[in-house]
């Protein structure tokens, strides 16, 4: 008897193309239900808008009215979809094919770190207002996130919400109305902070690198100002040890590709340098050339040792088997080397700033430094100069003392 009282569902049917309608039994009466698929959640499961009535025509009318309002932009197409669900769908369905790998990686990082599982991400898309976004940004600021990080988040979220408007999910983008919070904490090292080695720290670091596998790489970084990706992309054909020059013609980026299920695979992307100005040939100190020669001899021994197992890619800096170095492992190796040298941690990029600083200290003209660094805009060079040279400028101004005897 209990089995007879259970709801009985009949096969679902279409009603004049107005979505899916099916019937159920409730209290012995026929009950009609209808649904539109209005989106998909983060797992790819469909999100549906449901309608119900004991009269089939009522369901048809409700669905027709909803569709009409939806087509005219009077209501969003989803009243249950969360921001997290939309951002995931938007990224992996709408943008995955038209974003560069590097751009997609940035957007996925924003989703993973600032949308997925967060208080803002769990809110319904249609309910998000300026106050919600503002409160979330203020919270991030209180947690120590820099204004630049929050600006980047808002930029990416604004793009996502603009497409939600195009798809009819929301009527307005409130990202444009928020006020960027000011930092309430002093971060130890902001993303844009310029840090560099003092001459004493540089010598202390170099002295500590005896027999270190990456010694030549660190020496060249300090002696050429090359970016990490440019160093990793160097091949021996780019090095002229006779004339002491290095040619920068390519760079390497390590990318993580994320699938819809969250699985991650790493790949190496070889590409032209950052800008046209980054394609350059620069002289290097003869002592740096000597270190590269020692490095080449050691690499030749490894080629003989491993034979056919060695990947002959012609890379200057590589693993013992000739493969690309994992940049994460390299930066960890660099951090450990700093620690062993008893030097406070500095970003890998600080070696590039250190190179520019030594040039300024040697009174090399700023225009020359710009070309050596591969800056497309001299303003970038000037920014480094004004950050790192206060002592030098003070010293130079003191030379005016002779005029006031």
C-alpha cells in the first residue's frame, strides 16, 4: 500500500518548446512541474528554474511569462546561481578558448584564491550589491592584502560580471562603484617594492656560493640584470664567451593548466621576451664569463655521464639531465642560499635591481642603464633610480660644498 502512495512520475515532455514539463502524483491528484536550465554549477551540473501547478496550462503560462521577461532583460536567468558558480562557468566555458594561457592562469588564480569558498563567492549572483563587494575588499585589506592585489581582483571580477550582464544573469555591475581600501598594514615586501643587495651583501652572497649547483646562474643574474624567464631561456648559442656578451632572444614561462575538476598540469612555454626592447645583446664582466666557462665544463661532464638520457636542448641552465629547471625549485634554492649566507630574504627579482643599482653607483648614464635592462620606457629605469639611490644623491649634492667656501 505504501508503494502505491509513492509519487509516480511520468516521462518528461516538451510543451510547445517552452522548456521541460512533467507530471507527478500528489494526494491522488495529477501535479505538473516545469523547468528551464538557466546555467551550470562548478561541477557542471545544470541549474534549473522550477514551476509547478495542478494545472498544466498554469505551468505553461508561468514558463512563458518567465521566458518573456528573461528575453526582455526584466529578470535574471538565474535566481539561485552563486558568484562562485558563475565565475567557474564563465571561466571554463566562456573564456577558456579566447584567453592566452598566461591570462587564463591569472584568472584561475583569482577564482581559486578570492572567489571559491569565500563569503562573497557563496552569495547569490543576483543579490550581490556594492556593499557586499566593499565589505569583502575591506576585509581583505584588514587581513594585509595590498591595494594592488584588491585592484587586480576587482578588475577581473568586473570583467566577469560584465559578461553576466550580457548573458542576462544580472542587470548591473556593482564593481564600478566600490572604493579601493587603503592598506592598514605595512607588508614586509610589497609586489612593487624595489629591493636590492648592498655591495657588502652581494659579496657575502657570492662568497657563499662555492660549489653551489646554481652558482653560475646567480652570478649571471647579478652581472647582467636578466629576468628569471630570460635566464631560463638562455642557450649556449646566445653566449659569446670570447667577446663577453649575452644575447636575449627568448624567455621561458612555467604555466599551470587547470581543468574543470581542479586537476592541474604544468607546462613550459617558450616565447619572445617581455617587450621589443627586451631583445638585446649586452656585455658582461669578464669574471662572469669565467664562471660561465666553469659551468660549461661541468655541464659537459654531465652530458658524458648520462649519454643518451641527456636531453640536448642547448640550455645554459638546466637539470642534470638537460631538462628545464622547475622555477619553483629554483626560487626555493635561491631562498636557501640566502639563508645560508645569513642575508635577509629578498625576491629573486632583487638581483636584477641590484645590477641596475651597481650601474648607477658607477655613474653609468640612465639611458645606457635603460638599454642594458631592456626597459621599453625610461620611466621604469627612473623609478628604480629614485628608489635605490638616496645615499648616492646625498653624496653628490655634498659636492656642491666647494661652491660655498
